[in-house]
C-alpha cells in the first residue's frame, strides 16, 4: 500500500501506482513542469538544451549540492514534499551565505524505476513551496531525469549579487561581532529522535509508521531535520548591513565557526551567556532534548542558519542575534575555554550503508 507520503510501504494488498518506468521520461516531465516555479530571471526555461538566465550584475553566485537516499535522507521519515523542500532550502542557504539573492535552480532527479510518479511530483511541489516562501522570484529553470538504485536529488542554485561584493568566509577581523540568524539545534535533535524512536524494534530499520508518531509528538524538532526553514532573506540583509564574513551553518555551529575562523585568520569566541540563551531556546521548543541541548546547539548540524561577523559596534540586521566576537588567535572558544572536537554533519562518518 502507499502512505500519504507517496512512498510505498510494506503491508496490506498492493495498490496499483503509476511508476516512472511505466510512464517514461517524456510523460513524467510533462507532469512535473507545470508544478515547478518559474524564475523572474528566466529568459528561457525548461524544454531546450539549456536554460538562459539573466545576470544583471554581470556576475553570479553558483553552488551545488545533492541528497542521496541512505546517507542524506530516509524515505521512511521524509515525504516527497519534504525532500523537495529540503533540497531547495539547503542550496538557497548557500547562495544567501554569499550575500546574494537566489534567482534560479537546476534540478536533476535519479530514481529507481519502480518509483511512483507521485513521489517526483511531490518533490516538485516541495521545490516550488520552498522557493515561494524563502526566495520569491527564484524558480526551477531546467534539470534532468535518470534512473538509479537510490533516489538522488541534485540541485544547482544561482544567485545575483546585485552590484555588491560577495560576503566570503575570509573577511572577518579581530574585534568583529559574531552573530547568527536562524535556528540552532533543532535539526540535530530531530535526527536523534528519529533514530531513537522511528526505527523497527530490531535491526534499526527506519519505520514510516513510527515516524508519524514521532512527528506528531515532536513536530518542530522533526521538521527542523526533514523540512528546515532557512533564513534566506537574512543573507542580503547581512550584506547590506556590512557583514565582513558569513557562511551557512550546515555542518554544526562549532565546525562551521572553525571554518570561518580559519579563513579569516582569527579565533571565534562565543559568549557563554549567548550559548546558554540558545540552549534555553531549544529547550523551550521541546524539553525532550534535556541535557543534550547544548550538544545539539553546538554540534547538531543541518540547521542551515547563517553565521556572520559584523564590524564592532555595528547595529545587527534584523533577524541576527549576537553570539560573541572574533579575537586574535585561532580556533573556537566558549568563554575562555577552547572548544575541543568538532562533531557536526559528515556524510562519510557513521553511515552503516542502510537505506529505508
């Protein structure tokens, strides 16, 4: 049978579904195209050998990322809409981290031949809705379809600097204020909950029915993992507000802060009170995190917040919260103590080869 998620699950009598192999590429694309958002910068969209996108600035920001079933997501835990949403958000966030405005996406999907067509349509809807919420005017201008043993989503995103210099990781200087926009810790906590409670009693196989129970009980934490809302508009606000350095917090606050520190030749010094505030905010969202809250805030990964530095004394743009400052030296500190280890997200670490 098929859950509302669109993914087939075991149990009950089989329900006939239209598959990508049964319909063929041309018909699948015919159904997908009307669901995809158009880009304001689009001069020529899907249907030709390549798209044509306006670049008024004369330059453009480009980034790419992909999600593979198994190490990057589990279909038992994420709906197709979640997958399209997250694929868009993770790439839009990288564009925003450069201080650019997202303008266009190119999306490639590879799926097993027995994948229900509704799964691909759900992914398209997720892409559309994420762009509409986080980056109005950004749309999908092209892509490709193929087959693969594992469902894979590859996205390339483009952005317009609108005449500004890009905000890189390397522009921070000692004395700058360090601030963050977006949530910290929710995605890591959500993943922990899913692995704790949304697997079969034996074998640790992801379980769709158990995942529904976890989602209902811990909605905000699980949503932070499977369908994050990144502060995309804050990237432009940071650039206009004089940000000296910035990056997307996709791999964990400590790990990404260490990257910013290394690129800028400084140390990141977090205020203990500011981190305590973030820990308290996570506990306010859902007390189930308990004494793990600090670790999720510092090392959870996949929040897609924006970490930026601003000149000392500068007024922080709307949406940013002060976390500390850049100082002389290297590494990451919490108060006066160096933060050892990194944690965070690493697709090559801890994956046992399981899917689901």
